[in-house]
């Protein structure tokens, strides 16, 4: 499925479940997302993380609603399942879509300026470097007798400073490889939007409405 | 016509009194290989990036004068035509890629040049073949060594097929064999494809048979002049450095005390072994120099010694495995003066930086007055309220050295600490380091390419060569 349409679909469904208080709907979304991720052969480890990470905030929501909520326990369960539905729904996009495909389709099919498409892509590629940089900064400050915690503003001040330098390097790299803002480019990998993308989009959107009427 | 001419070119960086290049007039002939040599930090890269059209846009500075290609001023060439005309390979192999893997990066460049998608795959294959790196085609760029990255950068330039090729210290991270290979490819580009090639490097060795026109940028002169064959010959024997050749170091004795020891230690970077050391000692209370070719792994060794790089085997400090000492405690004994001075700064102003070092010093070797005298000797006094990031590169380096000396760690590792220091400051820093070693017993280990002016500083010399460390008597 086209990456941008998939993202749009996930957002639409996400917005919809924010307004509809239905435990069955959330569970259906969860189940379908889970099947989809299994079909796409996402690793079991990643799936476990998707269960573990939301547990604390979801339980927090549930407990506070059960004990202090004025709308009764059902809202507690709605919130509990909704949080999981959000996370799993999001995962159907993030864990099965290549950021490159998204950038390409946004550039080619949705007229996003190529500057943005490649800007986002390069920023994304920088993530591992940022992690190393943050480690080095913390290490360097230890040599001055200062422990920088992960929440220390100084750490981020320095990381941002480094990022500003990199952004200049990256722009120079892009320009030296012939990139010109707003100039036409050719594309080896042509991304297309087929009618089937819209059909799948419509299919799932309609399917999401079913539990609302059934239950 | 792709002759590149530079006329009345004067480049001035902001906050500098002197221009870095002053009224430079040069012509790089069409279809030839030209080289500009000269020490680092003198403005060679500035000229190259100006020719590439990246400066002044990406520099804190501007130039007067003109750069022309054929008869056209580069400022009048439309951006979309530029990459067909000129492409450039940067000094730092990590700074030139946008995408994650080799193939995507070349494809990105060719799409930018609006090449017909049907011929792009073939063009990519040809370029990779030309540089002999077909096996790297689908590799992740992050997993490549510095030398491999430079080869990929060259392949991209070949694929882009620009008329003029600019190369900024292209061989800095390459071993001799790859260097010879690439130089050969450059001559093929000149002879078979009539490219105009302009190279920048800090020394001329290895280029004599390949390069057609030699230029030289002498330090402190802000001028680039073309060399006569006689002058070239004179510059090609820079190793006839009598003072440096006369220097002789003792070799360590088996019983010499050493706190820092490599014990069956191996450093590897992406499948390439950089260093194997069965038992190697860094002697206590001495100033030791480490020399070795670019990219051989000297900085990586320092990173391993400060636990910034994962290695195989064991490194011990005072007979303890350094991985088993608490990080903060270990780093208060063994600290690194980073090549990039900014990395060392924690606070905002000069005053705060110095106060922090004094407050956290492991040993209080220096009084407030002595520190003020040090600042004065290096001419960075009176700048207490200045934000450290607004200091010039040289000033940052001086402040960094002072604040790391104040820390008073038992062992101080220094990675290229003399880069960008003028002759007078260099002598002052040498004096300070001698004091730290002789008076306070600090162990100082230094990586430096620059050797002149430092003859009196070092007690020992370690050569890093063929993946081995060895103490040597001779400097050259």
C-alpha cells in the first residue's frame, strides 16, 4: 500500500477512535493490527515491547478512572483499550513502512517540496549519529568532573549546537551532489498511487464502522 | 573551456582582522591536474569551497574578487548547471552523504542532475567499477571505513561526470595502496575524459609523477603562488629536516613503571583490524608522542583508552581492568583533550569554564594567579565574560588546553593539541606541558602530526604502524 495513504488512513482511524467510546471497536482494531503485524513478520520482540510500554500509562488511566472517575468503570476500560489501540495502530505504519518510501511518495505524488522530503530523510538518517554525539558529550563532561544526566539542559544545548553544525554540513553535501531547491529532478523509483490503494483505504475505513453499529 | 581562473581573490572571515587569503591570482589549466599544497588551516579549503560555490553561503565570511570558469563568473552560473560543471569531494568523509547506503546516494546525485532514469543504474555500475568498489554497491555508508567513504565520494563524482573535479585532502584517510590506486584513477580521468582536477593537500609527496601544475600556500603569507620545477623539487624533500632527524629518544626499560597498559588488546572498526597489542605500556610521568599515518587508528586508540570505543581484550589502569572501574572515577584519572575543542566545554563563558575546572580539579596544581599568568601568556586574558563558542578556533584550543591542565588528571591524552597554534603560543604550550610533566608528574600522551618546534617536549616516541605500537629512537 502507498505509504502516504497508509499514514493518512492510520491518522483518520486514530482521530475517529478518539471520539467514539467503544471497547469492542478498540479491541477489533487491536486484533486486526496484531494480525497485520504478524503477517508482515514483525519480530516477536518488537511486539512484546508494544505490549509492555503502554501498560503503565494505560493502567494509570484505568485505575484513576475506576477510583476517581465520575463516568463509571466502562470509561476506564475504553481509555485502557484505546491507548493500546493507538499504539498498535501506529505500529502498523511505523513498523512496516520504510521512511524512504514515505518521503518519495510525498515528494512525487503529493507535491511536497523535495527540500522537505530529503530534509526529513536526512534528519532521520542522522539519528544514530545524534546518539553517539550525546554519549560523547556526556563522556567529555565526566572528564571535567560534571555528570550530565539525560534530562540536563546543558546536554541538549550542546547536542543542538552540534546539530546546527551538521545541518550546514548536510546542506553542503546535498548541494555538492547536485541538489537544487525547487529544481526538477528525475526519479528512478517511481511511486504511484493505484486505485487499489484507495480501495483498501475505503475498505478498512468502512470496516472500522461495523463494530460501532454491531455492538 | 573549463579553465578555472581566480582573480584578485580576498577572503575574510568574520571577527578576524586579517583576511585568510589576500589578492590571490591563479589559473588552473583546462584538462590538467593541479595541486595546492601548504600547511593545514591556511585557507586552501576556503578557496576550494569558494570555487565549488559553497562559500560564502556556508561560511561566516565573504570574498572580493572573481572566480571564473572559461569566461563566466561562477556567481552568474545557474544553480542547476553548476553540478554538471563542478563537483567537490570534502575533507571529512563523514560530511558528504545524504542517504543511508551507497547506491541510494549515487542515485540521489544522478536524479538531481536530471539524468534519464533508464540509464542511471548503468551509470552507477560504471562509476563503482571505475573506482573498483563494486562490492560496496549496497553497503550502508555508516558501516564503511573512512577510506571506503572517500572512494564512494569519488565514485559519485565520476558518476556525476562534471567537467571540473575539486578534491580537498582526498587521501587523508587512505592507506598507501588505495592512495596509489586513486591517484591512478585521477590520471585516467584526466587523460581519458579530459577532466580538470584541482587537489588540495598539506604535502606534495606522492604527487610528483601525477600532477601537472603545483601551487603553494606558504603559512602567514595569505598568497598562493605557482611553483617552478625547481621549487617543486625543493618542496618534495621536506623530510630533510635536520633538527627533527637529529632528535633521538631513549627506549623504555622492562622495569619502567606504567599505569596504563594494553593487555592482548585489539581494536577493530567494521571488520578491519586497526591495532593488535599483546602487552604495551604507556610510561608514567613522561611526555610521549604517538605518530602514524592518517586514518591508522590513533584517535580510535585514545577513544578506547577513555572507554569511548569498544575494543577486544583488556586495558588496565593501575592493574585494574578499566571497564571495572566506575566511569566517573576512571575519567578523573585519565582524561582526553579532544581534537574538537568545543567538545570539552561545559559552561558558557570563559570565566565559568575556568571556575569549573578549578572546582573539580583532581589535584590543585595551579593557583588563581598562575592560571591568570597562563591565560596572559597565551593572550586570552581579559576575555572572562566572553561566550566560549564565540572565541576563534585558536583561542578555543588554548582555553581547552589550560582548563584540562587545571583538571590535573594523572594521565592526559591529547589528540592533535597543537593544530592552529602560532609559533609563539606553541612554545608557551610546550613549556606548560613540560611543567605539568616534570613538576606535577603528569603522564602526557600526545598525538601530533606537527613535529617542528616540539623537539624538546617529548621523552618517548611511539610509532603506530602496521597495526602495531612500538617505541622508536628516531623521530623521522
